[in-house]
C-alpha cells in the first residue's frame, strides 16, 4: 500500500468533537488484515429498535459486502443491529470466497451479540481482487464486543482509513419540537471517487426516532445533492456504501412536517462529502463548480461533472492556469445541450467570458490570482434555461500518480 507521508493541505483544522449517540456503541482493533501496527477493524452495535437506511454503488462488480447489505437494508425488526467494517482489503472480485467471508463475519458478530445474522451489516475497503483473511477478523470479534463504548466513534473513523491522510467526521445537533437530537458521522475516501449512489464508506448515526422507510427516502434524496455531487478521479468504487442508523434513544420523533432534521442530516452528509474531496489523492485545490442556465437540472449536473472530471481542467487548476478554454471544451463534450454563443464563465467573482466570447473587461492576471487560492469557485451560465447544479472536485497533481502507481506495493 502506498505510504502517505503528510496530511492534505486542504484538511480541516481539527477533528470535530463527536457527541455520544445514545443507543450506539463502538470498538476498534488491529486485526492485521493488511496493515501492521494500526487499527483496521471497527464494530458498531445498535440498541433494539434501531433502523438503518442506506445507498450503495451501482457498479456491476460490487463487492460481496455491498450485495449482502443491499439484501438486508429493508429488513426491520426489534433486535437492534451491528455494523463491522475492515480496511486494507475490499473483499471485491473474490468470487464465492468473498461471500463466504461475509457469512463468516456476520455469523461471528451474531454469536457474540445475540443478533440474527440478518441484522449484521459489513463493509470493506482496500485492495480489489485479494481474498479477505476473514479469520483474522472473526478472531477479533469477541474482543471488539467486550470493548464497546459510546465514545468510540472517533477511533472508528481512523480504523476505516486506507489512503486517507486524515480521519473524517462531522456532527450537528438538531432542535425538534420534542427536544434535541444528535447526528454524527464518519467517512473514508480519497481516491476512486466518482459516486454512483453514495461514495466510499460512510456511516452516520442519530438518536432521533424515525421509521425506516421515512429515513430511507430522506437518505436517498440527500445523497443526490451531496455524495453524488463529488468526484476526485471519475472512478466509481466496487465498495461504495452509505449507511445511516437511527437508534431512537432520544425518544424524540422526527415530525412529518418541518425541515430541521432534513437540514441537519444534509449538513453532516455535505460536510463529509466535501472532506473526501479535500483529501483527494495528491490534491492541493478544492474546487466548487456551479452550472446555471441549463435546460434541466440533470443537464446542468452533466456539464458540471464533465468539467470536474476533465484531466485537462484539473491539471490546469493544479498548475494555477486560468485556462477557461478547457472549460469550454468540457462543456462541448459532455453530451448535454449547450449554446456556444450564450455561454458565460466566471472564476470567483471575475467574469472571464460573456455570451460566447472573452469578457471585454477580463484581465489574465485577475484569473491567475484566483487560481493561486486553495478554494476555487468556477461558475458557468449556459444562458438557455433555469436548470442548475453544483459539484465539488479537486485538482490533479503528480501526487495522485505517485500514490496510485505504488498502491499495491
């Protein structure tokens, strides 16, 4: 595995103070799945009455863990639930052996927790195509269960890291009519990021009380404007999983009317999604791309992702070159409707192009100065309709090549 020597320059200033989430306990251990001398497995145990919603990769080669979780996600009972995640090995493209690994892990967790195996969810991240040494994980399950603690979520964030340079977490408190509820989540992800559902591995916990089908609708909708709006390298993982668990421990219901809980969950999901971009492999720039004036929101998103995924655009940003011509190129190739002569482009608050041509007031040094910033905003107005979308990405540097050229060594 490539050695990460420094924290991303785009990392948050500090790891957030995560609250204990009633009804959820966590533990981690160093099982030696791949890494030496670091935690690589986390277990979360959820109290009876908890419900879980999730979204998963649409990859045709998704892992055994993803397939198993997809089968279980809509099952709801009063038994509680468990989530076990390992790093260092994705258990993907491993055939029947991958299925056997999932069954063995679920059985081990079920035995120590008293849960049915249908209430055990697993996740795995790391190298594709290598058999998961699941015996190392099952041997550690008893110790994990014995060390479960409400304060263990920060350690869980670190245990699921692979090429990440920093642990990712976000939290908020939402004040509902029945009282406050807490939301806290963790994520891992740095490369192979171009979600087609959610992204990477993301686990969010709340003590709010909400029905599973209501939570599922909410998670699916919010996913489209958070995790499905980020990209690092245009590659969709085999293992992408987002699970949101509501324990109900606060006994505060989420009302059918009002948006406070939705807004709170959205803020946590967007924070985690943007942290993944800020930890993009080799990234030095965080880039927000907004497209307006499209014929539809889907067209706007298609254009925005074409820009965000263009190696030519991303390398220009890395080189601090305000090369707006590459943005024009990306729009032209996206496949969505565009009118060359109606197009306008801005870098930050500087208008670069208007109505299909360089803005008469634009000066190259203005664009060059903006490209030196760590956080860059690019806005494109297609001038055709009311469709709009925003996506987030990062630049493409030599660091990305170094990390991935050395990934399996």
